[in-house]
C-alpha cells in the first residue's frame, strides 16, 4: 500500500536503454507472442539506440483513455477556482494499478493497496485548509466512507413502521460517530473542496497523472503532489499482449514484462516544475529503505520521500528530504486513542509546503 | 468473472507431467531464483516421473491456512442442520483469487471478477429454498448489499435534529427498494440460511474448497457445488518465491508460473462423489467456448458446465450437460424489467438438481 513505485525506485540512467532492448511477451507453453510488431520494435531499438524519454514512452506505448481530456478540464477548473481563492491544492494518488495480461482482460497484475493511506490523508489535508484532487483506484477506500468500509450496510439499518412505508434509520452504534462524520463530509462536499477522479488500469493512471500535472501548473508552488498510489513497475505493452484469455491447457505460463517509465522525472522537470512534490517509498526490507529513498531524491530532485516498511506502515514513517530526515511514530497511547499516522505526515508536509511557498515568493 | 478455471479448463491427462517438469521462478534482471530448492524439485521430477495427484499437490505445495479447520467445522454444522431439516445446501464460490508474487506480498496476479454472478445467484438459491454457503473473495460483492455497491453510503443518509443527537435516516430514493431488500436480508439472516466464508489468496481458496467438500459430504446428493469463482490457473510455489518486494531497479521482470492443480478432479471423484457439481467456463473467444465446456465435462464427469463469454455474460449463457445443451438468454424486455440471467440459471439448475436427487433415491 501507499507505494508510488513510479516515483520511488530510481531506474538509474541506463534504464531506458535496458527497456528498449527487452520487449514484453506472454507465453503459455507452445504459445508465444513474438509477432511482426515485436521484431519491428526490437529492430527499431537497434537502429536508434537513443533512450526514449519517459514522456515519449507514455505517448507511444500507453493508449490515451477517452475521458482524460474531460478530466483534465475538470481538474484545471478546480485548481483555478481554489488557487484564485488563495487556497493550496493537493493531488493525492491512492490505491493500486491494474496491469492487464490480455487485451480482453481476464487476468491482471495488481499491487497490494486498500487506499487507506490516501483516503485518510485526504481528510487531514482538508482539515488543514487544502482543496483535494483525489486520484484513486476504482472501489479503493474513499475519504470519510473508509471509516465504515468493514461494515455491511444492511446490518446498520433499522426499519420503522410496517410494510412498504416508514423510515429506515441508522443504528448509530453500528456506525460510530456517524453524525459528526456525515456533517464533515457534507461540508466538504458543499464547499466543493474534494474532486474525485478514478482510474483502474496503469494506463489510465499514467495519463491522468500527466493531465493532473498540467491542470495544476497554473497555481505554481501552491500545488502539492502526494503520490501515495501503489503503481506497478512492470507492464506488458498492448502490442505484445494476447487478445484472448490465455489457455491453461497450453501449459505453464511465462510472462516477460517491461519496466514502466518513471513519470516522476517529467513531472518534476517539465509538467509541474514549480510544484511541491512528495513521493512514497514502500519496502518490505527495512535495511534498504532509507538508501532507496535517498537515491530517489538524488535522481528526481523532488522535495521529499515518505519512506515506510510494509509491516509497520501504520505506525512509523520517515520523511526524507535532501538535507533532513524526520521520523514520525505513533506511541501505543496514540494508537489507543485512535490517532492516525497520516495526521502526522500531513502536519509535517503542510508545514514544509508553507516554507517552500515562502521561499519561492 | 464467474469463471471457475479450476473446474473448466481441462488439463488433459499429460498436465501433471508438464507441471512437474517446469518449476516457477521470478526473476528481475540479474536477480533470478534458482536456488537449491529449485534444483532439488527439478531433479526429483526427473528421478520420479509419476505425476502427483491434484490432492497430493494441494497438500505439498499450498500451506494450509490456520483457520481452515474452524471453517470446516462451521460448514459441517451448517450442512448437517439444514440437511436434517430436509433442505438442500449449495456451496457457491465467488470472486477472483489473489496469487502472490512475493512472500511479503506487494504484488499479485488477480482474475477479473466483481463477484456479481455469485452474489446474485445466492439470492435466487435462497428464494428457491436452498441454504447457501457463500465462499467468496474478501470485499467482493455480497448478496443483497451488492444492489447498492455503486453508492456512497454517506450520500444516502440524512440527519434529523441538531448537534450530536437525533436520528440519521436513509434517503429511500438513493437506495431504491431498500425496505423490501432489508426485510429479505433480515429474514435470511434470522433463519440462518446464509453462511459467509471468505478467502483472498488462491491457497486459502483451494483449502477452503476441500474443507467445504468434506463438510458437505454428509448430505450426499442434496449438496450442490456452484463453482462460479474466477480461480487462477497459474501460481508461483512458496518455495520459488522471493521473500522481498521485487526491485524494479534490477530491470524487466520475468515470471514463470506453474499450473494450479485442477481440484474438480478430486472433488468429483473423492471428496463429494454423491454431490451435484456445476462448474463455470468463461472465455473471451466464443468460437472455442462449447468445445471447452464439453471437454471439461468429459474430463471431470461432473453434472454441468455453465458456459459464458466475457462480453455477453450478463444476458446469455449455455448450460451444458453430457447429453443436453440449454441456451438461457434475456430479451431486451427482460433486461428493461431488471430480470437477471442468474434467475434463469438457478431455475434451470435447481430443477436439474431435483431430477438428480430423484434418480439417486
């Protein structure tokens, strides 16, 4: 969860070249996709050894979803409205990306993420006065409703009256604190402070991220990117994918996946060069975490990495910048009281964002 | 969705041998898992060419989740209670399986499935007098609540009164038909007719399916298996899996996956030989569908295959048995009225189940 691989694992300068040399294919036993397109691409890379840029690869290898332009307009209007009201705007990415293995997709690769980090962070950013664009995986956790995600709706309702008429009332024990939560949700909604945008596939995510960066460029340093989504590092290009469901009767499955272009690079350099950019780094191995976080900062030159380990992510993170390293941790007492680590993360980053804006001005 | 690959794609008699010869590994660039265990397994398969049975492979290659025995007891009590009341019991499997690529899982392979087919079928089986064990993927669609799955809970509630006291009431326009649905949900729950059991990973699914089959064996032909889950055909054995998150900095990803043992074989032959067993076959290519369905019936000798194509699955299926082939289709008028194809499927199969029981008696 909460791992913007796209932003966190530096590819090193040779990555583009590696990728150009190896094209993804899926094979199941005798079935193997190495058609004319494979050879064409492969030969092209031999003839022209220059590494394509991440932005170039995005345009060439990932089809633009039809709704991206409309979403870009919605996001730009949102950013402009709040920017001109003097409000900061944060783009939060949240949830995992779906990477299809077949064109008519039955199977896909996914990244573990419920979207909890992104959804709760959105609430704390709203409490801190930000307007929030919430770019999230379809059906991942959502601000405020996430508090009741484990509950079956029908177990929380009670009927009054008989037959088909009468009220249906919420059991406020089953939905604790529901009046306060509902009030806050309504206030945010009525003030137009939260703009939800959905993705499912990696391709949708990447194009919507670019659209968001373009939409937020008008408000300069007042924009924050909080890249908490768990983005796949690997994918199979559409041209290398089988159309139909892979048949298990063809035997064991061999999958070869290309590396996803690292969008943090054009985001920081070209799309939103004035913005305050935060990436997330999730590892399962604590011993390599900080080194990887530092390497990401060195590579992309953005403002901070929130580093965390899978097993302890709900109680401990390190916010790493080029010259600081802040450990944020919950005590047992904090956890007991229901304090969430995202409150600390957002507090730390919104203060840093204030300094950043002051320095730019 | 609704594809019990485990039951639908026949492996042919040589499958076990194929599988024994090729062991799964994951490699990312320079990193490749071909440790002692790989060689040991591989050599073992050379020394002993006999194909292990599906049941043997389940025991050897998939760790038993700790809660399986408790779930088996719950299911056995449920089956016994309803069986002795003269009721039929259907085990419905629903949703997709998660196949981890790392031991401390960040990435996994998944199968497309919202769980809609299983959840709506459960309602029609309950309406037809069955007791239902609902073996479903965690957070997939659930009977009755599935009707409101696209709705944000907080958009459907209204506060009465001020401050922290007063009722919270459902907007019955936002949750259409809620009183009737709630009444039916409550009646089913109070009568104890629906037993939910959850899985996430493939391993959990396989062991819980075996436990369910054992639990239902006491009621003989009164048990139906309705295997609508979208079960992965491929997996990586725990012994071949990297412990930590695969690093994208190591380059493109090569994945080699083993075939999942086909559990339909021991289910029909050994675990529940008296039961009425239905598998599902989902294809994206309509031209191979019926041939695959027939091949599954020939291989496993169970009672029926529900064959469907990804694009048309909500309006058209074919129920294939050894000597019949029934097309079930919704007209435009049906769809307009909100008739669901699962009502027809359940009607067809519960009638066939009655004949089956009569023949056994």
